[in-house]
C-alpha cells in the first residue's frame, strides 16, 4: 500500500478519534490486519489482550466478506453495527478495506457512519497537509 494512502487513512482515523465518545477508529484490511489508526487519546481499552483484539479484526473482516456475497441481490453494505452494553462497534466498508469504529453506546451510530464516510472520501495530498 502506498504511503500516501496510509497517511490519508491515518488522517481519517485521527479525525474520527477527535469526536467525543469515539473510543477507537482504525482501517483494517481484508485479512484483518490494522493498516492505520488506533485508540483515541486518553482511552483505556476495554479488551487488553492484543491477541483477542487481532482476532476481533479478523472476525470483522470475515463477517464483511461473507455478507458481500449478497451484494448483487440486496445491494452493497453501507455499514454493520453491533450494539453492545459497553460499546457500539461499527464496520464501514471502504475499497478493499474497512473502517472499524468503537464508540460509547449513547452515540448515534448513523451520524458516526456519515462522518466516517465523509472522512474516507479521497482527498488530494495538499488538502490533507493543509488540515
């Protein structure tokens, strides 16, 4: 992956992590490997076992891949949201990757999805630098 693309992904994740109530925003590839992003500043992860976190990434990648099987009949996936007691987990497909977001349960997922998609839109490198 080009360094320009990774830089834009880091920028998009950092923008999301600035939103109050976002715990984690990262770009994950289709094999479940983190490309960019991470935890918001001053956030203590709910899960501390790195292996379990990596397994979650792989599980989300597999889930998204399996659901794409119905794209021709049902249309493409805009987002997958898992509502949990302690966090909401949002998966947003983007090209061959996806943005994975963990938010506080009280945040409105539909608004987070719209903001994430806006941040994932391709930008010219000069736009990123000037921000």
